C-alpha cells in the first residue's frame, strides 16, 4: 500500500513471531492516549532516584 491509510471504527491485529506492528516515522495521537500493558503514556509517573518522590504526569 502506498499513501495514507484512513479508517473508522478502530484497528486491531496480532502478529506471529516478532512485533505485531512496526511504524517508521512519527506517530501523532490526538484526543487519546497510547498504552502498553495497561500503563498510559500520558498519565503515568516515575519515581525520582534517591528521593523516592513520585513525579507528576506528563505535560505538554
């Protein structure tokens, strides 16, 4: 396929060996989030090394 892929209603898939999907280049998400194993990119936090304090969620 060449050109832009446009779809409605979501997208699902699965793969055999290796990754189910590989995207080269930028990915832009508008009005949503990206998650892996139920951890969202936008709301997730980290702990500050040494201090043990939790960071806030991601900001733009």
